[in-house]
C-alpha cells in the first residue's frame, strides 16, 4: 500500500517515463510538465512538449471493500483507499504538425509501459518508500467522448480545444496509518450455573 504521496508520485512517474523516452526520440528537448487547471486556464502554455493534468479522482469500486490491514506492528489499521487517477495529456507546440507528432509519440511511449513499477513510482522520493517494492500501477488509455472533452476544456475557460488524450491509472491504494480501536479483549468469563 502506498503512502499519501502516491498521487504526486504517480504523476511524476508518468512524467519520468515520457522524459526518459524523449532523450531517445525525435523530441530530445521536449519538456514534460505536470500542470494544474490555472496553468491551462490562465494563458496558453508556451512550450514544446506535453502537459500532464490530473483532472479527476475516483475510488476504484473493485477494491473498495478491502479488509482492514495488519501491519508489522500487529495492530489493525483501516483499509487502504483504492483510487483511480484520471490524467489528461496535451501536446503543446507552435506548429500543428509538431503538436500532433508529439501526441502520437506520447501515446506510443505510454502504450509500451502499461504497468509502472515501484522503481519509477519511488524515483523522485529518495529515502522514502511511497510504494512498496512489489507494488505497481496500471496505466490504461481511456478515451472520453467529444462532449466530455469539450466540457473539460470549457471548464478550463479555454476558447479552443487542444488535441488531448486521457488515461486512468489504477492500482493506487493509499494506506491508512490510523489504528482501529478494538477495545479490550475479554480474558475472564464468569458463568453462573444455578
């Protein structure tokens, strides 16, 4: 189970996948940026590269009813919170040809990496184990409808819609450190047989 840094670590892992691949591609100088809504809404981003925008988080219903955990301390903790992270990747360039080429390249890189291992997920956090060594997350291409993408850009106060792709990252389970108070165990039972 991952720590509370899991969401940030996941975004940085996607950035690292793309950044590592860019050095061996037609886009060695492409910038890969994690952005927030204000970056997109405030003005057009002026760079050559890919933006990574976390636009939605949901609970993963398949794993929603996880049982309580028993860590090495022996005290039960609340179940982990399984999340699906919804990311939008957008290519930015002054040239429409480069923009579409960047988009195709990013899709290809992420298609080749559908499982992100703990090494990538923990890379930007030396000395901290955000994800356990045996943990992975799943990166799934998740196209949304034209209406949904238009609504997303409209909410970002953009006049124009940029070509973008959306992905879901599954398997992000944030652990709880909160112990469950189970009360005292009965040690003596008195039975009255009359």
